[in-house]
C-alpha cells in the first residue's frame, strides 16, 4: 500500500514542483517540507488539504486509495468482527435515541418548573 507521503512526493514530481516550491507555498522551510515527504511529520487534515490544493488534486483523491486499502485490508482480517460492529452500532443508535428522549423529557420538566 502506498503511503500518503509517497503519494505526495509522486504527485509533486509529476507536476514538476520542487520541494523548495512546495515549502514556499506552505510557508515552511525546505527541511520541514522534506520531513513531510519522509513521513517524519504527522500530517493534519488541514496541512494535507493545503498540499492537495497546491497539487491541484481533490483531497479525497489523495486519501481515498489509502482509506479504501486500509478498509479492505481490515475487512479481510476482521470479517468475523462485522457482526460485532453492526450490533455495537445498533446499540449506540438505540442509546442515542433513549438519550434524546430523556433530553426532551428533561426539557419539558424544566419548562414546567420555570412557571
């Protein structure tokens, strides 16, 4: 699986951009930008978005391959957990619904106490 850092590097080179150019556009030193491509700096979604904008590629395209591959890999490794995930999701949805009902009940009580 290609990591994001390698993808950024490939896209940068494909555009004919230097690390110096990217660093300048991002307001970073060349050394700081180089650390991004080497994977020594953890990327935030904001920084990744800035890089995607400079490289003229939608952010989703930059990350989707990694996300899809991770999802497929995780699914293959943890197929037996799918039932647990679904039941956990259902549990959370039911809990949220109960809590919403409780909130509405409490709001009604507060309104009655106010007057």
